[in-house]
C-alpha cells in the first residue's frame, strides 16, 4: 500500500536531519591543525652583527620545499638578503637530512624527509650587513642597539599563503636589554621572550627594536 504524502515528507525531513548530525560528528572528528612553526632567535651575538636561529617545522615524510623571503615589505624588488644567510643545517629525528638549492629559484631549498618524521629542524645564522642600497634588508646592529627583522632568519614551506602559516617566535637578547615590537609577549624566562603565535604575514611586519638603554 503506498505511503501517504505527509508520511513521505516526514521521512525525508528525518533523513535530512540525520545526515546533518552525522556530518557534524564527522567534522568534530577531523584532525586538529598542525602546531605553529617554532622560531627561536638568539641575538646575544648581535654586537658582532650575527643572529642565530632555529626553526622547528611540522612536516610529513616526503619532499618539502622551504623558501627564504624574497620580497620584503617596503621594497619594490626582490631584495631578500639571502647572500647573508649562512650555516644552514637540517635534521629530522635527531639525524642530519641533506638539502639542495632549487635549480631555478635560489631562494628555495628542497629536502626529503625520511619515513617516520613529523617535523624538520633547521638551524641557520644571519650575518647582518650595512644596507648600501637603502633597502629593508639593511639591518642595524651595534654593541648597544639592534633592529631585528624576522624576515632575515625565517624559512617557510612553499604553498600556503603567508596569512595561513602560524609562527611562535622567541627571542634571546643580551643581558639587560629591553625591546619594543608590535608582537605580544607571552612570557619572559631566563632572558628569553616568548611571543604569542601570529601569522607569517604579521611576523615579518613586526620587527624588534632593542637596546641596552631602551625605554618605552
């Protein structure tokens, strides 16, 4: 015997509601976003115009391409100071990982993560040089003062937008130094300032001015 129209309507509504509930449970079971990329910068050697940096980048086994900033805020040409990037080393699970420069883009570094890896550790140094061309890449540093640009010491995965990549940055300054920046400090322990996580876009646009006689 055929079902009445009201019954069929109620059945359709019930199935639709069940579908929505299942979708909600499925969405709730989705894996969480990757943790932010950690960027630890040691500026205690800034009097010699040297910055030391360490990154921990969440990643999966397989090919990964990392980029060094080429286009900087305020500049109108690719002035990222990659010639001042030195001592680049990469490892995964405590073991060294070989990397190579991209054949066409010298601002790109290609690495193959081994099976079982869930992150890539990167260490590098940046040699701050006087800016002869007046570009944003010319960092200032003396024995008493430093103007630190995060873009000088950062690498980022190729693909996602800068606004979608999250970075949790920390900074170690010489003893007694104070600082100013648009970033929000989350804690300060044993001379290390930990900042709240922000997008790569915000990080690069938030330099740090620090010094021995700094006051706000």
